[in-house]
């Protein structure tokens, strides 16, 4: 690591390893991470343990899902020369810090986390009454604090987890920080993502089955666009429409250039263009965005070994950074193995 990277603020973020990523993951997070790489010292983790908190019953796809996420990251431009890219479960110190945090985290803090309550109510096909699921945000706090990250780029749904991370850091520092704070109180950096509709007009989400994947080939992208819902008021070709209430209009706003946007605005409102034509322009913009990513991905698909090598090297760097923090943690808690003479102890 060069001197300049040492001076940059540390960033950590992660994604649960749930397989191939979609456009919502890109505009909601990945695109932002790619840009942050030049300004911060970034750590990006494939959170496979977090995936297990809900999908613990069948682990047959865990490894494959982690690889798929990593390939999409490399394709989108996360760069192992700039950032530390690694797999959570291969940095076991996260689990050690999670355990120590679990000692000092009041149950009430966890039961109050909004995502916990929501998911317990909404997800009925899995038993989420587990110890691990309740501890999800404690593990996330360990992920962040083990790198002493100060900045955590996340979407709105994660803000409560970062708040909890700050509370855990504060509590740890107040118990054990007699010789100075061990942990910073990290800030969430909200990704100001425009709402990205899926093909059915609802928010793009894997659980709705309305996604466009970063790996979808051109023909699939075009097909998905063809069946995408539009302004419901525009029934016939001769009816004027309104791009502001049309999911395809939303895609144009995010991905199309000014000139296309103008054509859409004018043409839709005057019934001068048809939805088929309008959708083909949106598909053009998506294909243009995805094509270079898919080209970059090819090299790894043909030779997955390359990706594992990068992940292995990243994981080694992460382990090193995590070990440094764990030394501080053990020291602060008076649990370091180093022998201290009674005289040295008295002098403190
Ligand atoms: N909980 C995050 C999500 O579902 C994923 C995640 C795991 C994470 N560890 C993290 C995000 C640490 C930020 C920092 O999106
Ligand atoms: Fe939507 Fe385009 Fe059709 Fe207008 S022309 S309703 S923006 S798809």
C-alpha cells in the first residue's frame, strides 16, 4: 500500500452473495462504488455469511453465488489494483469481532432494527427466528469496524444498520477505550439512486422477478423491454402518453442522452412516436451500457481461476488489515497474549 492510500479515508461496503446482479444493484450501488475507488481506500466484501442468515438451509449455491457477484463487480469496473475485494467468510476475524460485539449489544437494540421486524413479518417461507438472523446487523457492524471504515456507501434500507454500528462503536469505546478510542463512528454515505423500475413497473428486485441482469444478452434485454409496462393511459397508438408516469420513461431519464430524452418527451406527449419505438431506444441505451461490462466479464467467465486469484489476493490483504484491528481490540480489552510484567502493569 502506498503512502497516499494510507491517507485516504477508508470505505467498506458489501453485498449479500445472492447470484447475478441486476441493473438496480448497478445504479443503486455499484456505479457509485466504482467512482469512489479513486477517492477513498475501499474495501468491498462479498457477504456470504450474510446470505446464510436467511438461506442457511441449502448451501449448494453459496460459492457459485459469491463468484457471480464478484464477476459482476469486476465487469462493472471494481478494480483490484485500487480496492481490496474479498469474500467475508474467508476473513474469520469478522466472526471473532462479531462474537465480542455480541457480548455488549443489548437485545433491545436488535429487536428494534426496522429491517428485522419487516423481514420477520414478510418472509414466511423460512424460519427467521434464529440467533444468526437477529445478529445480522452485529455481523455487519463487525464487517465495517474491523477495517475502521469511516464511510459506508449504502442505500436507504441500510441506514439503520450503520446507526447501530455507530452505537456499538461508541459502547465499545466507552467500555474499553481508556487509552483512546479503538473504533471510529462510521457515517453512511447515501447513494442517491433514482428509483429504478423493473419490467412490471414495480421497483426492480430479484424477489419480484422483474429484473434486467447485467449479464443479459442484447436479445434478452430487447425482449424484456418489449414486454415492459408503459403509461397505462396510453392504450392506443393515437393516445398521447406521459413519460413521467411511465416506467420506460424512467429508464430513459436514467440511461438515455438528452437528445433521446427530448424525442421521447415530445413524441410521447403528442402521440408522435409509438411505445415500440420508444422502448427500442431505451433498449439501445441499456445495451450500450451493458456491452462493455459483458466484454470485461468474458475473460473471467472463460477462466474463473483468474477471478479466484484476485479474490484470494484481496482476501489476504483484508485479513492483514483485520488482524491489525484485532490486535488493538485485544489490547484494549486487556486480552492480549503478550506477557506484561507486574511493574509495567502498575505503570499504566
Ligand atoms: N446488509 C447489506 C445489504 O443487504 C450487505 C452488507 C453486509 C453490508 N455487510 C455490509 C453493507 C457492510 C455495508 C457494509 O445490502
Ligand atoms: Fe412510455 Fe415511451 Fe410509450 Fe411514452 S412512448 S408511454 S414514455 S413507452
